[in-house]
C-alpha cells in the first residue's frame, strides 16, 4: 500500500488530517521496524553469537538498542535525511534524481549514480528477506503456546506468504484502510506488555544511560562488536521513513515516530529486558513470553497481522522502486498495472511480484527459522544505511552547503556508526549474509547494464542519424502527402527517427502532418499540469514535440497529445497513426560493454514491454518498423 501520492514535505495540514496521516504512517511506514521486537533481542542472546543472560549484558544490549534507535532513526532519518525531499518524494531513487538535478554534471555525478543504484539494489534484497523473517518469526510464536505446533510453523508461514503475494494484483486500497488501526492496536499492546514487566524491575529504565553500552564493550569488546549485528535488527525498516515520505509527509511521519512508535517500541524492549532479569531462559522467545499464557495465541494472531502489514509495505515499496527505475532509465519497460482509480501510487508489477514470491518461499524453505534468516537480514539494512550516509555527505557539503566543520562532524559520526554496524554484520556473510549481497549484485548488474546499454545504443543511433532540417529539405515537395497525422516516437530530441527514415525509404509517402515526439522523464516525481510540452514548428508540416513527465507518473501519450497546442491544430485520434522504431541489437566487439553484458542488454530489450503498451497507444493505430543496430 505504499502509494506515494505526493503529499509534500513542507505542506501544512489541518490538525484532523495530520492525525489521520500519522495513523496511516503507523500502518505503512512503521510496520517493518514495529515488528523488530519479535526477533531483535532474541537474536542478541541466542543468535549466532549468544550472550550470557545476565544484568550486565541485558542492560548493555538494551542501551545499545536505545541509542541505535535514537541516533539512526530519530537524528539521522527524522531530523536530517527527511529534509532531503524531491518535491515531496523520498527514497534512494528520488534522492539520486534530486542530487543529480541540483549538481548537474559534476565530479560527484558518476559516484552518486552508482551509490543510488546500489542502494536500490540492496533494497530488493531487503524486500525479499523482510516478508520471510517477519512472518516466520510471528508464526514461530505458536511454539510458545504449545510445543505441538512446531511442525506446522513452516507450512503456515508459507501459506500466509503465498496468500499475501496472490492478493497483490487486486490492490490493497480497501485492506489498506485497516492497516493504521491494526498497527495502532499492535503498538499499544507492545507498550502494555512492556509496562506489565517493567513494574517488576523499574530500574530497567536506566538503559537510557549510555554508560551501560560503554560498560558492555569494556566487559568484552569482541562480543559486544559481534552483538551489534543483532542489535541493528531493532532499526530494520528505518529507510521506510524516508521512502514513504511522499505519501504521508515529513510532519506526520515524525509525529507517528516520536509520539507513538518510538515510545511503544522502547517500552517493549525494556519489558523484554525486565523479563530476562527474572527469567533468563525466556531468551528463547522473549517477545511472546512477555504475555501471560492465556494471551499468547491472540498475540500470535496480532503479530502475524502486523508482519503481513510490514511485508505488504515493503512489497509495494519494491513496486514503486521498480517504477522509478523504469522511468529514470535503469530498467527496460515493464508491465505496470494500476490497482486504484483514485490513488496514482498504487501499482502492481507482475514480474517483480512473482520473482519476490519465488525467492521468499525459497528463503523460508532454505533457512528454516527466523534465527537463521536474521543472519542474512542485517547486511542489506546496514549496507543501505552506509550508502544513504554517503549521499547525505554530498547533500550537506554540495547541495545544502552547510558549514564544512558541521557537515564533516555529522557525516563522520554517522559513517562511523553505520560503518561499525555494517562491519559487524559482515561477519555473518558465511551464515546467510551472502544472500542479500548476491541479490544486490545481480540487480546492480541488471540496472547498470540497461542504463549503459541505452547510452551506447543511442550513441550509435545518433552517429548515423540524419539532421531533421536536411531531411525536410530533401523530402519536401518530392514525396506524396496523404491525409492525417503521423507521430514518430524518438528517444532523443536530435536527429530523424529511424522509423521515419524507413517509412520514406520503403513506403515513399508522408502524412500531411508529421510529429516527431520525444517523451522525457524529469528528475522530479510530479510535474504541474501546465508547461508539460514543448513544440517546435520545423516547417513543411513537420513538428517536434517534447512531452515531459515526473518519474512517479504514468505516461499516456494519446491523452497528453490532446492537450498539446501549436502543432497545426487538434489531433484527431481516428486520423492519427503512431510509428515506432524497433531495434534488433547485435552484440559485437565494438567498444562498449563486455560481450556477455551486451547479450544481457539485447535479451532485456527483446523482453521489454512494447512502447505501444507502455505509452498506452491505441493498438489499431500503431505501425512498427525495425532495424538492426550493432553495439
């Protein structure tokens, strides 16, 4: 349900609307981080690097949890990163577009592009692991109800996950209305369970004193460093605060975090710590053992609902990132279905949905337990955090132009914190951390191959292209003109489209009105309704039209062309034909990419959605003319 419909960050909202937005943010934005108590503390004590369940370690770990949430989520994301809105939108791709637009062509541009693409690649690894680890950890709560449920945990988790992915094509508009209230109840239950246990050990509130974390490192620095790999699980989903900013706005997300999610999470972690002081053996599953025995089954059901909501948010996030990547030129055209008539951001990408389902089920079957999956989780999260901090450095130094000492101090602090967490999680690479890195590597290769391949292909096409003015002079008056309008799509604003050249060469006719159309994606999520088109009268019935749109917007060429003025009168749909150029790529030894990447690019191009479907062109008005291009 992560529909980023453009609530601007700086917008003011009436108090009632702000409250509803904050409630909605609880349901969508904080689903992932809200389900972290199911496994974060458990992994610290019984995970791959188990700790002694004694007061020194309990207080030390909880102090690290508190300061991690404070520094990374509150200070870094809420107070700093969320100020970097791209016309209200957030997320790695939006941040990449923002910085690229602000800096233009500079020495930072290639590095920023690589970082933005790498962050998006890591997000896909996160999108695979989040549903698997969160749903599995919730269903494992059944074992605290009755040991006899143990054999059914995996099948139940898989059925829930399959059901979750099956409903994606129907959209989540109706179900989404329940997300906020359900998560509000869930967070209240988190707080209540925490308080019930804190009253037995009120001294647990002392974990806000950073000396406990320092004492933990003094006690055993190596073990404390390794424990960071589990502690960081408490902030999984922090990136969602930034990614979902476009829908809810910075103010609503900040309120939901500072006044609801953060206090409730903190109370629950303190409660788990208080429970472990009384009952060290509860470390096997402290979240569910917080509840009295009669309440554990309802808690399992509520936690499962919460994890499904968390999974829904990250799946929808993967759809949105994919749409942005397509519009910004990092992926080929894909089939994207809109599941809501009113919310433009609610989309469904079938290829991504089924790929995620396959990999999520594969993960659950391969890793068998949430504890094993947790080892694979942190590396994607901390990797994304490090990249975001690097991009924040460029923002503070070159875009916001902070005082250099302040910018260096803030960047240095967060690079140190994120870097230490990343290094701690790197120790888990052999235990499962390799999986998100493998996914990220594959996605990174795909994104960069498509982007580079398009540039190379356009270079060779432009190299052999004919100047429009020369073309018009050579054909004007020498070819028969037939009634109607011909629109030739061209990926560039220079040269004659290959389809126009082939049409003249083979059919030896021209329409009365010829429009060379280029669709350009701008580095902003949404554009105002006015000023979207640019028309140039080339003479002799020829016009060049440039249509602009934001990278979060769908493209409907026929609808957009109806609003275009200055190209020889209104466009009659029944008298208009669309001519498309279809290139067949031939990998060669020409300078460019490695031959295997050229073959990958050619395969992606063959399997991309046709421009006819992507641009919503009428099927009975489209003519395709092909050519071969060596790259």
